[in-house]
């Protein structure tokens, strides 16, 4: 009999399992706390359970999260990039960043990605598979154990397109914010998408209080298609309409991620087109000087061009920040560390 992945069970699912085993409901709360709050990795460490129950859990459930393979630490800002191995031998990566407001972790939602964005290393070899809810949570748990520091903000913006793993993403969000587990506020969670319109609309109907970040990267359909194959499926008009819909349902302003690529999407004309596209929206623009990826020919924008782009947006009353460059000296771009390790 194949063992059930216990890390991927919601509190309610675990309660139902315990009832079927003839255990009292409070046992589920104890086990869930051990797994998702105290972050143990072995049933034997669950010291307030009887030896008999621990043995039963051992027989019935698999408890294997991600395992640390290597950690790179930035000498510039202390950012740490984690390469994790999964049970089946696949690799994923996550990033831990220190900010004044607390520690933030950026996790992966898939092994690889099939979206094909031109400046991203994660997508070069395509999609291997979706991650489970347990594997997504386990990235945060392993980083917490390693750093011995609490994580207060979580970003689902690593390898993969989160909305391409939609049902698991929803499960993960509910488990991450469950009062029996880490109990992280939905407001401290950001999910990134390259613009899967039907899923964005579905997500809006969930009425979650998290931030939705749209990878925009260009303000015209023509240029967006050059950078992002998904733009061939959904036009900018459809994507922006979905953003408006998300705001109308949740009251949460949209973040637009805009990776600046030298000479490609960082000109004054690009800034003007972006202003025309989003003027009047309740939004925030996150300007990201693109990390050069050796398999691609794109280069990052000059610093002066980044500043000029930001100023132009701000002069038009559009809230824009330049993302602090974290971990530039440690394979900063999504998917770079995993790819280098696999090639090595």
C-alpha cells in the first residue's frame, strides 16, 4: 500500500483520517502542530503521542519534505539561495531574504515551467511536474529550520507558474495561513502569474486577502508576445480586465512586475505606453532590473535608464519602486542555481 503524503493533508483531512483510525479529534491538532508549527521531520519526535500511534503513523504516512542540497549566501546582503532535492530526485530552489519588516521567502510551485518566458532560466528545459502542497510548504519549513528565524512573508514567485498548479496552490494557501500551522497572514502572501486569465478570475472569486502580482514586462501585445509566449493566448486587454476583476472582488491592489531588459522594454516610449495602459488603476509597479541569463542574449538596463523609467511613472502618479537587487552574486535569477547544478 502506497503511503499517504501527510505534509499535504489539510487540518480537516487529518482530522477525518484520525477519526477513521478511532482517534480523538485533538490528536489531529497535536500532529498538525508538530508538522506545521514545530516543524518536526520524524514521527518519533512527536513526544505527546503514544508509541503505538507513532508506529501507526509511520506505517500509514510518508513524511518526506524537501532536503537541502546546497545553500549559497550573498556576501552583499545576506540573501540565501537554497537548492532542494525532492523524493524523486528532482531539484527546486527557494530564496530567503532579510528585510526591515521581517524575513521573506520566495518558493517554487513547479519543477521547471512550461510558460517559456524569454528571460527566465526556469523555463529553458520545460515543465517536469507540479509540486505537492507539502513540497511547497516544506521549502519554508526547511529554511526556517536552517536559519532558525521566523518567516513573516511568503512569495510564490520561484520556478513555475503558480496558477498552472492551481488546486494545489489553493490548498497550500489555506494550509500556510491555517491557525493550527504557521498561521501566516494572507496579507503577507504574494502569488505571481504570467497572466493565466481564467485562473486569475477563479482566484478572484476565492476572496483571498493576498496580493496578486502580474508579470507584465511590456505594455503592448506585440512586445509582450516577444518576451512571453502566454501573450499569444491572452491579449493585454483580457489580462488587464482580469486584474480589474481581481481588484473588484478582493479590494487588493495589483502589483505589476516589470523586468527591465536593456534596449528592449526600457525606453521612454515603453514608459509612456505603460502609463497609458495602467493609469487610473489601483496598482503598484515593481521594476526589476533583469538578471542576465547566460542561455539568453538579454542584458539588464543601465541604472540611469531604470531611474528615468521610474521617475516617468511617478510623475504620472503611478506608484513605482525598483526592486532591491537581492543576491546578485549568488545566481540571482530564477532557475539559475538548479540549472548550473544539473549541468555540473
